């Protein structure tokens, strides 16, 4: 299949970029620049630095396993993969663009196929007290993200006009200083605009609803990669262009991030639908990313970027697993399951690994990232640091409740005939599990690369202060 | 005697490393290996035990040292994995490797025929690796990492028979409860890091001793660290998980929930003792919690009927006792107690396991007279029971007396008296299962009971041997007896290489603590064996007390109520808030408002072509006029 | 040479007549013809300005030809719509075509 090949090639290219990125040199590498619209100063300028390199790799990995997970889609298969690949194109584009115009262009490209993917291949669900149709999920998601884009677009144009150098090039724009008031206003635009995509509280409700409606691979890409676009936008565009704005709004971001963490965890605890649990856990985990950004410390931001990577892999694994279970059981209500580990051994084992990553077990990638975020947060504000740690403990509560209820206990007769994941699915998810463990045990290669990207960014932030 | 060619301290990392390797091998290749990989795990821990002697020998001839490698760097910090080789860590190495080795061998017999035999040994190996890493860790970060890893091994092993709902719930409860404590530990560590910019223990301790950290913060940090220890070591009020943890296979209870992991809390406090020394209030907290725990544990152990739960509450009480000793400044005494306790408590569990394995029952009321059927089990169990009760010359006697001396010297008479009460109670509660299970009349349904195979009894005998002799380490003549260098005199001297502190031995205290223990055993004999005082009549006489005890002071119910009424209610409330307020009002509300506005505004659209044309024309004109006026 | 103002007045007059036709007429075909008038007014303007300001470059003339071409295409399309309309509703009265809303 073409998409499998494309997925593999993407992964290999991403790996190539990742391995060949020279962290000792730092800065932007693999750059490429052609003028596109000279009159407007738009140019095709791509390149990766320490922050985007792991994101590119993340996209490659999630895409790769997403393609294999959606192997059994047989409704308009071709269209599905076309849209999926378009989405991935957009995502890659955002991560490598060094030109605001193209960054925005790819950003939209990544967001819009989502509507069709969810609307056509999604699933509606009815709950005891309310119902969510797939159309509702798709519409809500798209409207939210477009609303975010509007803010971003306005701010982008404002920057372009204010800079007055007839260029959309991020590197050029970064060199200029912007007036304080301008920075305050438009950093907020970026923070909220991109923040919507990152699940920033209280603009997060699209995310659980969208996940519930979306098909498996889309959920994977969506939570795994797309939410990272928002976070990436905040750090690359927001913090990169507006150091003073970032400092002014850091406390607000810290508060919102902490709310994300705790609120998401508590909400997840009350959910009865597998996908809602994971959806809210995504909200909670993206909170760590935002908290990390808000520390404005090298350690914290490093942790946040690693958390973006780690959460991407982890949540993709979660959704893949939920998809596998749903494909066989056709329900996702936690209350109905009991003891299915007996029939789905591999799935249960993988779910445990994902769950443990989620609750920050050392030896898995989540711990390293969260630890760094906490270290950074403690240096900024002990109180929010403590809340963050408590949030991690709450994660343990809902994850373990879920594991215990769904997978453990006596096998209920209803699930006698359940089958375990197929070889292909096991392979796709095994890749993700391996990455989680690798990063958890040996984060050195990641940290070196991320560090080389974060240090100059924070350095610029602090020189302004 | 130079030890150039022999493995020395710098090889110590291999001890956990081997077990970790064993874990990886079993996970990936287990099904294809003979014995599903069980031999791999046992070989690894066995080699670890051998290596331990080399490390010990090296330590005796040289000074404590640390070794580390960089895990990863982040900005100006460098996070390291390192190990510290000092008497404390080597002592723990010895305890963990020996007990783990014995128990893994025992498991070969106990777990025989289990469908997940290989997985059991994989997790056992992972546990051994993390526990050994925990005791070797030279910085708080690695300590926390391994701390969590032993926690997850405990989770996996408690929930080993996950098809049982109770096992799955117990595993969850154990992990979540200890996790509560871990939150404190992590916060404590992070505050230290914020203050000093390092996780390295020796640096932190030096700074604390120098007074670089303000007293308030130091006390806070010490209490937070102790919170971690409370979770792991099942101290009141976080002790509730340990009895439930008995859902796991019995060798697991012996290794993790008696000998090693639950002792990690005690080890942690001992390891961070330099912090506690300069934070006297924190030390008081440790002592008080320890005292409460030991009293609660020993009273509850009296009324339980499940054999394993009796021992579990006994473990809680003993851990409390160690904490009390630590809180009284009896650092060496607590560690001595930790060591001897590891041997005799593991032995008690293995004995219980042997009984359960053979009778298939756990309730002591259904047992009796088993010593004829299983003599080895009976003898070793009784040895362990006597050691626990603290009769000379068994190991428990020495460790208990050292702890009592520390408590007497540091605490008020009331605390001391209560500690003696705890000693009395522990002898009484251990007498109960010993008499009820092994003596008296053999129940007919247990007629098929038989002695366990040698693969189980030999480790028990080895542990019994250790339970008998390990107390003698306190004496100063032990070192010279083995021809060891002059530094090594006795236990205290070994632990305090820097400031030699021999063990004191108070004859008076020894005499009356022994008398107390004998009195308790005698009372137990009268009640449970002779039946001179019927347990039932006591139960009736103190019906109210009994009910409270059987219900574990209602703590489980209390927590359950909190979880149901407060935590879950709150989370439901938040979820509802999210759906109703944030989503329905905030999100859908906006959408509805937009739709409503459109609905209203559409009446301004006539649909008549020339209306639009007129609007265009007028609009254009207007713009032109405005443009003119402006320019 | 004829002054530029004459052309402008002519063009403005033509444009206004066209506009009046568009707004006042009810017959779709007449409206289309009025639009043509307006377009031609613009063309006159273009050519007049061009020949006065840059006589050697014929920019306005080229532009005017474009406009004529586009207008022809547009009328073709519009007449097609009108014919379809007539077939459907037997009327080309724009008053009656008011479903172009919501």
C-alpha cells in the first residue's frame, strides 16, 4: 500500500534527520530557502532546530504506527489515507517551516482534513445523560481550531506590519525588537490562538469530544501530534518573537497550565468512556507542557519539549489500544468491561506500559519529562510545582482504576470470545512501546538535541529581562 | 591482602545490573528458556549475593566511596546515576541479596505450575534490580526512580493473580496509597534541588549540616521525605495497603512486604539521617508516627484470623518499632532491627506459605496440630516466632534491646512504657498463630497436609539459621573472630565507621524485656494452647473493643467513605461542570448565540436583486465620498 | 484635441444611465443590457485616460479589450441563466425572483 510506504519513508527520513542533527552545533540545520512571493517577502524557508527535530521524529513514529493501525479501514480507504497524509504533510510543514506564512499555511492544512476524517469515518456515541454525534465532534473541533487560527493570523499580520521589513521569515523577525504594549497584546493572541490547539483550559472541550468521535488513527495523530502543533506554535512563534510578552504572561500560563493538569486529571477520574478518560488525560498532560513553558527556565522548557514528545507517543499508544479494544468489543464503557486481560494479554500489557508512562513511572519517558518540568516549576513557584506533583498522583488514581476495572478481575462471560491484537497491530503498538522505554531509560540523545534548541531561545528571553 | 584482581566496590553496580539483565532476558526469551527463565533470575541474584561478599571485603579494607555516570545533562545540571558504597548500603545489599536469593529458590517450589511462572520470575528479577539500585543510590533522583520501580513491582506482584477482583483492587490500593507518600518524597526532593541545585546526597547532607538551609525548610523537607517512607513502610495512617497486599503470592509477601521493600522506608530515613539530625522536630514526628504504628499494628495482629494478615500487621508493628527507634536517634539499632527482622519475618511468611501451600487454607481457625505433618515448617516457624518475640539468644532479642535502649535514652517514660507494651503485644500475637496452627488437634480435613519439598524447606532452614545467629553481629568480638581488620568490631562500629560507637548492652533491660516477652508467650500459651482462658470469653467481655479491632479501627471504611463521598463526588462535580458549564454554556452557548444572531439578522435579507444592487451602488458612492472628505 | 472632461462627462452619464437601468428595470434582459452600458462607460474612461496620459503604451486600450471579452462571456452566462429562469418560471421579472436569501 502506498500509504504504508509513505509512512515508512516518513519515519526513515525523520530518523535520518534526528540522528544526523548535530547538537554540538545547534541552531537550524537542514535548511533550505527559496523566495516564493518576493513582493510580500514570503519565502520557502525550512529547517529544523533542537526543538523541532524531536517533533519531526514524533510525527514520523506516530504516522508510521497510525498507518498500520488503520489497516482494516475498508470504507473509502483511498480517501481516508489521502486525507491522513495531507494532515501529516501539514504537520511536518509546521514543524520545519521557518517562514510565518508557510507555518500558517501548513497549520491550516493540518487542521482542516480533520473535519472530514472525523465526520466521515468517525463514530457517534450516546451516553446515559447526553449524546455526542460525530458531526458534533467534528464541527466543534474545526470551529475551535479555526477560531484559534484567526487569532494567530491576526497576530501574524500584525507582526508583519509592525516589523516593516517586508519579510515573513521567523529568523529575520526574531532579530527585531517590538514595543512592549504590542508584545503584551499579541503574545496573548498567540498564547490563546495556539493554546486552543494545545488544549489550554478553558478552551479544551473540543479535544475529548473530538477524540471520542474520531477513528483510531485520527485520534492518534490528533492527540499525539496535532496538539503538539499548538504547543510548538507557542514556543516557536510566541516565545521566539515576543520575549517580553512571554515574561509578562508567564504567570497566567503557569496558572492555566496547572489548572489543565489538575482539572484534566480530576475530570478523567469521573469519566466512564475509555476514550473520554484518555482525552481528558491528554488535557491534563498538555498542562505539563504549558507549565514547562511558563517556567521560562531552560530545565522547565526542556522538560516541556520532551513531554510533548513523550505524551505524543504515549497518547498515540493509548488511542491505538482503545481502538483495538473497541474494534473487538464495540463498546467503550468502562463499566461493562471486566478482566479482559485474560483474553487480550498483549493489549493489557501495552496498556499497562502506557498507563505507567502516564502516571510518571521512572524508566518510561513520561517521568523524565515531568521531572524536568517539576524542577523548573519549583524554581519558579513552589506552590504550583506542588500542585503539579499532586496532579501526577491523581493520574495514578484514574489510570489504575481503569486498568483494574477493565483488564483485571475475573473475566466476565460476555468477553469470552474476545481476541487479542493482531500481529500487525502488535507491531504498530510495539514500536511506540519501545520508544517510550528507550526515552525513559536513555534520554541523553533527546536531551542533548532539545537542549541545543532551548538554550538560545531562553537565552534571548533572559537578555531582554 | 590487596584485592587488585578480585572484583571490588566498583563492581557493585553489577549486583542490580545482573538482575535487570535477567529481567530483560526473561521478558524477551523467557518462554524458550528452561524453567521459563526462572533459573536466569535465580542465577542473577545468586551471583549478586556472591559479589556482595567481594564488595563487603573491599569496603572493610578501604573507605566508603561513590561512583557515578552521567544519565543526561540539562542546561547547567547534570543528572547522574551513581552508587554509594558505605556500610549502610552494603548492609542492605547483603540483606536484600541473601533474602531475595532464598525466596526466589523457595518460589521455584511455591509457584510451580502457575500459568505465569516465567512472568513471576521476571518481575522478581526486576524487583531485585530496583531494590538493589535503591539501596545503592547515591542521589535522591536515582533513589526516587528505584523507589517507584519497587513500587510498581509490588503492584505487579500483588496483582499477580489479577483474575481475582480482590487482588486487582489490593494492587491498586497499594500503589495509590504508597504513591500518596511518594508525592511528599518527590516534593521534598524537588525543594532540596531548588535550594541546592543538586540531587547528590552527600552534598545535600553536608550543606544541611553546615546550616546552608534554613531550619524551617529543613524540617519541612525531612517531614516530606518521611512521608515517602510512611507510604512505603506502611506507617500510620498510610498503613492500610499492607494487609491487603497479602493477596499476592506468599513468597512475594515475604520478600517485598516483609523483608525488603517495606523496609525501604526505614532505610530512607536512615540514609537521610543527617537531615533529620538537624531537624529535631521531624525526628519527633518520626518517633510519634512510629509509636502509633507499632501499637496499631500489634493490637490488630491480635484479632486477625487470616494467617498472612496476622503476619502483615506484625510487619506494620515492627516497622513502626524501627521508626520509633530511628526517631529516638537509634540509627544503628534500627538498622540492626531491619536486618534481623528481614530474616525472621521472611521466614514467618515462608512458613505461612508452606502451610498454605500444603493445606490450601489461610484461616488459622481451620488449622491445628500441623507440626506432625510438617515438622520442618513448624520448627522454622517457631524459631522465627521466638526471634520476633525477642527471646535470647535469637537475633530479635539483640535488635529489640538495642532499640529499647535508644528509646529509653531519648524519649519520655511514657513512650518507653508504650514501647514495652508493644513488645509484650508482639510476643502475644506471634504466639497465637504458632500455637493455633502447629499445636492442638489436627483437623480431619487437613489430614492430607504434607511437608513441602526441599526446594522450599532448604531456604527456610537457611533463613532460620540467619534468624538465630544474625543478632551476634552486635558483639565486638565477631570481627576479630573471622580475622577481619580492626575497624570491624561489631554492628554499631561497622555502621559508624567514621565515629566508632560500640553497642551497649544493658543487662537490666535485657532481663526485664525478656521477662515481658516470656510473660506474653506464657499468656499466649494459656489462651491459645491450653485454653485456660477462652479467647471467646475475652471477645465477649470486650465486645466493643473487639469490634473496633476487627474493623481495623474503621480506617478502611473511613478512607473508602472519603474516596466515595469526597474524591469521586468532587471529580463527578468537575466532570459535570466541564460538560454543563464549560461545554454547554461556554462552548455551545457561543455557538447558539451565533446561530440566534444569524436567525434574527436574516430578515434583513430580502432576496430581491435590485435591493442588493442599490446597496452596492449606495455603498460605493458612500465610500467615494468618504475617501474624498478624508483626503 | 477633445478635452478629457468631455469623455469623463460622457462616461459618467452613460454610467448613471446604466445604473438607473439596473436599479429601475424589472426585466432581467434589460438589466443585463444596463450592465453592459456601465461597462462601456468604464471602457471609455480607460481609453480616454490612457490616450491622454500615456499615448504610446495603449495600456487602457488593452484593458478595455479585456473588459469587453470578459463582458461578452459574462453576458453569455447571464443570458443562459435568464433562459433557464424563463423555462422554469415563465417570467424574467426580477421582482419575482426573491428566493436568493437565507
